[in-house]
């Protein structure tokens, strides 16, 4: 099973970011090969990613270094993408 790095770039107080985190908590048992990382957009690491991917809204989802979604997420598409690995 391939290792997957799922990064969430979040903003403090972001409601949609919280929805993503709750969703992940509900499905993470099915994805033992996924390393979920929460990165605060205001941190040094977060600011580097904001500049690299030209992020304007949160949450931003990056999967294995590839920009997947920004400003929200589609649960079905996220599941499909994770299963495709």
C-alpha cells in the first residue's frame, strides 16, 4: 500500500477547515497509509506553502505535493482520490 501525505493548510477560525478535520476523523480508520498533516497558514511553514501554491483561501488540500483543492472540498472527490492511490 502506497504511503500518502495529505496536508491541510488551514486558517485559524476557519469553519470549513473544521469540517474537513471532522470528516477526516470519521474516515481515517479506512486509510492507515495516509499521513494527515495540519499546517497553520500563518506559520512559517504555512506561509512557504501559501507562496508555493499561490493559496488565497482555506482549507487547501495538498496530496503528495499536488494541489487538490482550495477554499473547500468535495467529500466524494476526496475519497475517490485517496482510494486511487
